[in-house]
C-alpha cells in the first residue's frame, strides 16, 4: 500500500502537456467574416460576429483576403496572400524568432523541472531523512503544483501593469532562487521552500509565454511560433533525463542538476533585456512610437499603420484603465471565453495524458525495456516528434482541425490499448499493440491537444482581459493536473487498466466533439479582428462611429 501511495504521489510530477502552454501554445491579417458567423463558439451563442466593414486604405486594399466560406466540413482554408513569398523561401517569421526563442527558454526550464525530480527523488529522500515516507515524498513533489497555481493566478495583474518583458525578468527571481535553495537544501523545510519558489515561477511562465508569443508574432506565423514553446518543454524534459543519468551512480548528483536549473533563468533575464515588449501593450500604455518601431522591425514597415489603427480602435472602444479587474471575467464575452479556456484544460487533463505517461513505464517493462531512463527517453522523443509536426501543421491546417484530429487519434490509441489488454491475443502481439497505442497517444497529443490549447486561448481573449483569462484557465489546469495525479493509481487498482483507459478514450472523443462544435478557427486572423468579431459592444461602438 505504501508503494502504491508513493507511486500515486510521484505521479503529480509527471509532464502535464500544457503549455503548454501546453505549453502548450504562432497566418494573414485582413479577412472577411462570413465564415466566422457559421462557427458556434459556445452554447450560449458566443460567435465571431460580423462587424461593419471599414473601407480599407488604398495602400492596403489589395492585401485583403477573399471572404471566407462558412465553416463546413471539408471546406478549404483561405489561400495565403501576404507575408510570404510565392516562389522563394518565406522568412517572414525570422525577425520575431529570436524574441520567441528567448521566451520559450521559460518552457525549456519548465520541462527541465518536470524531469529533474523523477529519478533523484529517492536520493533526495535518503539524504534529507524522509526515505520510505510516501506522504512527505508526495509533498515535495506536489508543493510545486501549489506554487504554480498561485503563480498562474497572479500573472495577469503583473502583465497588465508591467508588460510581458519586465514580468519575464521579475519571474526569474523565484526560478533562480528556488533552484539554488533546492540545490543547497539540508532539511525538508529548505527543499519544500525551493520547490514552492520554482513552482511559483513556472506558474507565471506557463501563462506569460503564450500571451507574449501571440502578441509579438506576425499573424501569419502566430501558430507556428507558438508551437516553439511546446518544443522547448520537450527539450527540457529530454535534457533533464540525459543529465540525470549520473544520478544512478552518484547519490549527490541531484544537487548538481538543481544548480544547473538556475542557468536558464540567468539567460532569460539577460535575453529579455534585448527583447521587445508587446506592441499591443505599448500602445495600451500610450507608447505608440515604441509600438510602431516594434511592428516595423518584426512585422514589416507596411504593417505599421494598419496594426496601429486596429490597436487604437480596440483600445478606444474598451475601458481606458490599463489594469483590468477580476470581476470583469463575469461580463460578456469574457465569461464565455474563460469558460471555454477552463473547459479545454479540464478535457485535456481528464483525457489522461499524465496517467498514460506514468503507466507507459510499466508497459515498456512488459516488453523487456526495464531501463526507466531509456523508456522515458523514448516517450520524450515521441513527444518531441509530435511537437515538430505541430510546428508545420499549426498554420497550414489550422487550430480547430488539429484539435479535432488530435483528440480523435488519442481516442483511437486508447481503444487500441484496451483491445490489446482485453481480448485473448498472443502475448507478444498484445504487448506490441500496447506499446503502439501508448506512443500513438503521446504523438497525437503533442500534435494538437498539447500545443493548440495554449495557443488558442490567448487568441480568443480580448487585449484587456487576456492575462486574467489565461491565469484562470491555467489555474484550472493545475487543479486538474493534481486531481488526475492523486486518483489515477487508485482508479486503476479499483476498476482495472482497461476501464480507466476506456474512460480516457471516451473523454478524448468528447473533447473532439466539443472542439468541432464550439471552437472557432483563428488561423489567419489578427487578434483585433477576432476580438471585434467576438465582442458585440465593440461592434456597436464601431457602427456608431
């Protein structure tokens, strides 16, 4: 019983796939709205509504996309008409890439901290005197989630007041201090404090990175650039697994690994000194000249006037205060977007990604792969391969199609595993099908359900409430992450693996249906176009003008 409790509590530190923001998590600017009206966004009739079109300035008239058709199954996406080259290599993403890369270092750090405690927790428990106590071992792991919950909730207010760049730099303080305190810990209290500080910083970052990338990336490349944060998480996990190999022979190696965890924090602090701030935030706080410079450098000089006009149109139609209030989440359309964000993370977590990642090690043992590090590395590489596919598909296939396809593939993978363990098959064939289903599930998750969830929520959120909506959504994520980790093993022991995996498959199917009917496609639309289409108040004021 103690072993099962320890395993259940250790599950709390498994990779959570969001960010991810997941992590999850980056198409054209000017579009028509006819397709948007056909997309149901929420059961209370939140839709991307038709706003009264403005006459485009002459210089931009020939840049408008053709009007989109209603969003019907099998309808084609609009062709690209700007931001790329018809015959040559398209490098329109390159100016924004260094800034996105620095921000994604936060996700690398997130992934590193996910993996850094998985192996060394035994050595830490032995050295600090709580070996064999599953409750304390679980507390060391789960206090990270408590810190992340608080960090996620607090991030929105920091972003509103300080902007993304300064918030990144301030957030490195608990990340660096937490890593150093953990590395130097000589008592249980010290390791708990260090893990809490790290969780606090990670909670802020999981909210901050998708917001920053969505606001600095050119519209055409917003999806692809947003996927880089998911790739950063995968690389962080792989790096921690690789660096953790010496811990099998050196019981004190965990201190070195935690010292190493402080290095990315210093890189982020320095890198953000040279990174740009969000042009939308700069415009909101009155720094229009700085916003123009950022847009010119990252999106191109031809985009400056059009972007500033859109920014100011939204800002003038909204409230004048820079800092939003949590009570505004109860107003429309913010409430519905927040509900969509929370629902996406509930479905993502209860579709079972953490449980499958935990049980994958036992599945690999059944086929003779007893080396835990090798099994984890195989899972990490599969996750990484899926994230690379998402990088290419996010802006070519769109968010909605990836989300539906991802959850459908996850359901098929779960049902394949259930078939392998439920019906009398050759033992080798049964094990092979279980491995195939597990890797297929992880791959399809990394292609869509992981990165898309973190990308689409800031796209659907208004400029004013983006930080608060993201903070709320990720706080839901951390609560669900904790609950799945807490009850997964107990459910498998009570109902069996096939029943639990069958439940994961059913929830994955439900998630695909939810995405099909209630998620709108944001590919190819600027954040301001989406906001003005979603918010009837902005449309009414626009008509009055």
